[in-house]
C-alpha cells in the first residue's frame, strides 16, 4: 500500500510539473530554485495549499496522530489508514512540487526534514514537536529570505542554511539541558 501511495505522490508531482507553463527551464533554477520562477499563480496556489493542509491537520488531528504513531493499531481500531496515508502523500507531493520552484529539487528535502528534526531535539510530545516545527519553518523562511536579500545569496540555500543553524542551536540546547 505504501508503494502505491508513494507512486501516486510521485505521479502527482510529475503531472503538476508537466502542466505548469512559462517556467524557467534553466537547470540551476531547477536544482537550486529561484524566486523568479515563482509566478503569481504559484503564490496563490501556495496559500491555498497551506490553508488546506492546516485545516486538514486541525480537523483530522486525532486520526493523523494515530496513523503516524501506530498504523497497525489504527487499522485494527477501524481507522481507514489508507485514506489518511493517501491524503498525507498527496499533500506532501503537492508541497514538494511547489517548493521545488522556490528552493530547488536539491534543497526541498532539507526544508521538510530540518524543522521537525530541530524540534525533536528539545520537545518530546507530538503536539509540541508539530507546533515547534511550524514555528521553526516560518522563522527559517523569513530569516532565509532576508539573508538572501541582504547577502545576495540564493533563496533556497539561505533558508536551508538558517534551518541548519537552528538545528545546531537546538542540538546544543539539548546537550546543555541534558534532554533525553
């Protein structure tokens, strides 16, 4: 089932890329991202996707928590785990596809991975890690955009660099506070 969901997510991402018109096909923009490649429609789609993701997460929180924490128990409890895994896969695929335009295909995984890894250094509950991840993501985005503007560095690399710095800070806090 996971293979089917992964294949579906990949297919949705490839379809989304193939249907976008007027993109800059420069390989550097594809690999490392470019603000110039982000159109007005991309920005609108980003707001809509963010809203759908946030509302889905809030409304479906108990089930999403259950399937991510213990899928086998959730399935045994009568939760239709396949539907929720599919929802997560589709939202993830759309987020990655859209994020590739700004951050590039090489850096998008770091954008998705660093905030929760940083949060897990200090926080231990699912809710705290989720909330901290969202705050870290927003803070890293804003700081990375400013760094990019003032230092003249690529946006994607700047945001990921800020995420890496936050991870190192949170890891240091974990060591100092001896959080297990």
